[in-house]
C-alpha cells in the first residue's frame, strides 16, 4: 500500500468565536498535501491563518470543518508525530538548555541517562553543545531558537513544523540557522513545513512555496532552483523577482475577492 502523505488537508475551515461575540474565519476551504521528505514553505501576510493551520496540525486546535491527517491520522494533542518550533519564548525558562531538550524524551519515557546522551547529541547537531548548562535567559535569541530546534527533533518525529522560527533574528544568524536546518532536513530525511512571511527565506528553503491568503492556498509554486542555493546568483535573483510577482498577484486577487465579498 502506498505511504500516506505526511500532511493531507482537505476543505479545512476554522471559525473563531471571539469574546466580543464576533466570528473570525481564520481558514476557509484550505487544501494542502505535503509529501514525505518535502520541504514546503508557507508564505503569507500577518493574520492569514498560518499559525492556526499549524496549531490544527498539532491537534492544539479543532477544525470547524474539513479533514486533516498527519502521517495518515487525525491529529490528537500530544500524539502527533511531529516536532514544532514557534516564533519565540517557547523554552521552559526554569530548565537549562539540556533539560529543555530532554523534556520530550522524558515525556516518552526514555531513561534519564539515555535522554541526557540523546539531548547532548541534538545540541551538538545544532552547534550548541557548550550551552547545555545555560538557562534560556542566558542565551541569545538565535541560541534559544537552536535549542528549540533541538527540542523539536527530540520528539524523534519525521515531520517538523516551524512557525516563523527565525523571524526575530538578524540576517547573518538567520542565514546560519537556515543552513543548519537544511542540513538536518537532508541528513534526517525529514518532512518540513516552514511558515514565514519573508519571500527570500521561502525561496532559500522550499522545494514548494505555498502562498496563503484569505484562509486558503492561493498559489502553489514549485521552485526550480538546485541546491545548495546561492542567494547572490542571477538565477536566485530572477526567481525571487518571479515569486514577488506571484505573491503580488495573489495578494491583489485576494483583495479583489475581499471587495466582492464585502459588496455581496
Ligand atoms: N484564539 C483565537 N481567538 C479568536 N481569534 C483568533 C484566535 N487565534 C487566531 N485568531 C484569528 O484568526 C486569524 C488568523 O490568525 P493566525 O494567528 O493564524 O494568523 P497568522 O497568519 O499566524 O499571522 P502572523 O503572521 O501575524 O503570525 C486572525 O484574524 C486572528 O485574529
Ligand atoms: Mg502566526
């Protein structure tokens, strides 16, 4: 039997009822298939439903409609075979870096010594072995995100979901961590869904770039560039321009759709 797609979403809708009585349709008719071992970037403006989608994939939020499967199963909180990295402030402040990475291992019942060894290996993988004994507040933002990646990998899942993990970092650190992530994706043969609102970052990382707007996928753009990608190359610059046009057209189309729905 064929392997199920890593992520399969059909007709997904999510309506939030806010405290003031108003309803917000965060997602509406979203279709998405992410094949195993793909690196897919999800690009979209603020408020378009990116985090909501990731939270639904992790079983942290229930859909209002449609179907969602992660590794062939309906997501249940705590049981989804995926590690996740959020934008910031996701580490446990009272635990040292090593203990943060050990946390998912402990939750899975891995014995302390083995958990310690595996967590150290993961910190080494993200180039942060020497920070094992530091508390999160003693680490820079980039270092904290490395710990968060190591902790996400400690779930030992084949799927990694990342929600603007490098958004708060300077350009150089961001590039460094992008390279670290690509190395890990390749060496561990992971499936990655990476949320960003940075077009250049989407192009640096993804095989496919999905443009999200109005709660659904507006464009599904295959990236024709070989790896490793050189952001200073002519081919990259040309592709970036093409993608900016795709993005602008999608945004314009979404705005027109919105105007129509207001008129209706
Ligand atoms: N718990 C909630 N209750 C009510 N509305 C919510 C809730 N969570 C999200 N929303 C609304 O759903 C929409 C999508 O929010 P979401 O956080 O998914 O956006 P996003 O694409 O991740 O934006 P950003 O790029 O700013 O992180 C927004 O209009 C937001 O106000
Ligand atoms: Mg978000």
